[in-house]
C-alpha cells in the first residue's frame, strides 16, 4: 500500500512539475475550453516566462513556505503545542490549502486562520490556546511588524525630504 502511494504521489509531482515548466501547454488547453476567450490573454502572458525565471520563483516560494513552517513549529514549541515537526508540516500545509480556497478579507484572516488551524492541529493535541497564540504570533511577526516598520520608514523619508526642501530655500 505504501509503495503504491509513493509511486502515485511521485507521478503526480512529476506531472505538476513538468506542467509548471511547460506553461505553453496550459495556454493550448485554455484556448480549447469553450467560453475561455475572454481569459486567454491572461494565460498567454504566462508563455513569456522562461524556465530560469520559473525556477527562481519556485525556489523563492519553497523558501518562503519553509520559513512559515519553521515559524509555526517554533511558536508551537514556545506555546506548548505538543506536535512533531512532520505534523506541523502537514497541518500547516493543509491549512494553507484551505485558506487559499476560502475567500476572506484581511481583517478576518487571523480569526479564520485560527479556526482552521485549531480544527486541523486538534487532531494531534488539545492545546487550543497554544494554537491560537501561535497563529496570532505568526500574524503579528509577518504582518504587523513589517507594516509598522514600513510606515515609520515612510514617515522618516517624508520628514527628510521636507527638511531638504526647507534647507534648499535658505
């Protein structure tokens, strides 16, 4: 049974990787679909990406994903959520998939992500408070801190620019 799953998963991954690097196949497929003519120009724009750029994009995406997994694992450990690294990997992966499918607005994303992670990670641990705190920590680290730092930098740049204009007048 495990060997069959491995072969099926490997074949599936090979097909997706091949499809990713051959986006022209996607264009041809979309062109054949009825009623897709209004979207064809969007898909045709993908043909301009070469394999080197696609590999860079894939690498950056995988690195970003790995950073999120490590952040979740570290915060789970900090808040006493007793899960193994591979459980963190799979539960966070599934939660990302679910969040990609469910439409949400930015302000409600924290609550939605928390509910989804509680539902999934609860299969391995009963520490709902730790899961919620880890989710809020990820949100704070990746959204709030960069937004505050960026706002302060913009204000500082505006202040410097205003000071340069005042200095030039004298």
